[in-house]
């Protein structure tokens, strides 16, 4: 049997995986890390996300659609990792190593607070504040109504305000 990833059929759509990885690799890793809170697991999930891209070979309408597909897939892969039976035996508190980008101390605290949010808020916050998507775009990526995303962002801001103290715009 021929491996479908190695098959060179002219009808197959060529995917320049290296260029896609250069454009979106960091974003996919951040999404995975936000869910898994563990660098090793995040790297595995990011790699699995790009493997799914190679296997699925979706018809992507441009870089924004490509990015949205990768983010959605990375979130699903990460959730599947969290659901796995062996993961339930581990405490997430055992895996709280954060990789700071050398930013200010307040940024590190904010990142820790965002990563500590419940999963239902975390994806919306990361897409909206860290990736710069509009509310409607976040809703489309997550497959949820726009009003749900607005409510999740509002609830997340309230939780962050309690956690970090002070005013959050």
C-alpha cells in the first residue's frame, strides 16, 4: 500500500507545508500551549495539526482561511489530548512551566491568568486579544454564534479582573 502522503498524483493539490509552517507555526503552537500548558505536549499537538493538514489537504481560500483552519484544528487536537484517558491521571498543576518571551513581568502575569481561564473562555480570548481577530471572525473560527463569543469575552474579562485586580478595558 502506498502512503497517501508520498503519492505524487497530478490531480492532488500540492501544499507547500514549509511555507504554511513559517506563516502559522507560532500561532498553532500558542493555541496548543494555551490548552495543554505543557511545552512538550504543545509541540506534539502542533505537529499533529500540521500532519492533519497534509492528510486532509483542504481547499483553502487564502492565508486567513488557512490560519482559521489551522487554529480550529489545533484547538480540536488539543482538546482530544486533554480527553485522552492517560491525561486524566495527571494534574495540570504539574505542567505549569510557561515560556516567557522576555516581556515585562505584568505580561507574564496576564499570560498566566489567561492560561488559567476555563477552556470555554480561553480560545476566544486568545483569538481575540492575542491573534487580533474580530468578534465575528472568532465566532466563525469557533463555530459559535457571535453573541456567545461576546458573552464569553465579557465573562473572561470579569474573571481576569478578579484574578489580576484593577481595571481591564
